[in-house]
C-alpha cells in the first residue's frame, strides 16, 4: 500500500513539476535557493498528501501548497539576507545586456514590476498569467472570486501605470 502511495505521489510530482519550477522561479533569484524551495515544496506536498481533498483539482492543491511554502520561504530568506546582505529586490534575473529587442525589454520591465509586488499580489499575477480562472485562483489563494477579480483589476492598473512610467524614462 505504501509503495502505491509513493508511486502515485511521484507521478503527480512529475506531471506537475512545471508548477513547482514556476513558483520557485517567481520567488527566488538564486539557483540554490530555487532548488531548496522546490525541495521544501515537495516535502510539504508529501506531508499533506494524505489530506488531499479530491473535490479540488490536483493542480489547485499543488499551487496552494507551493505558494504558501514559497511565501514563507521568501520571507525567511529575506529576513536572513537583510541581516547579512542588502535586500535584492529583483526576483527575476534579467540584465540589460542580455535583452536585445523591444519585446524582451518590455518583458523585463513587466517582470521587474511583478517582482516588486507584495506576496499576495505576486501570487495572484502568477496564477492570472498561467490563465487560471478566477474560480481556480479563488480556490488556490483562499479568497472569494469577487475579491480575486477586484484585486487582479487593481494590480493590472498598477502594472500598466508603472510600465508606462518606466517605458517613458
């Protein structure tokens, strides 16, 4: 029985590893931190595996746990780094020399803006950009669909305003 549980878990992780990497890439700049975060997410998924509620899609369950672990990890790492290093705010690793055309420049600006959002708004945008429905986002984040729609609308307005300001500089 335990072999079946382990095998099922490994298949689920393999089929949904993209979620783990997207979340880790969104919250960690350093490759070693990303590896640590993915390991921590997998550990927490394993601990919670017996409590998985089948009324939710498996991806919803994985996103919910992954985002909660990532937010906790991110906060812990930033607290630790503030003590020993200056805070690094650019979560996504884009340098100006690597960016050549306008489309990539725009993507870099958007990533910079998103990386500076608070934890909840960053999670909302990650899920929105993954084309999750408001219902799915609501299930993952644990807020109402109306609240999801309102927050995403406000975040999009804020991003558009900041994008235009940065673009005009």
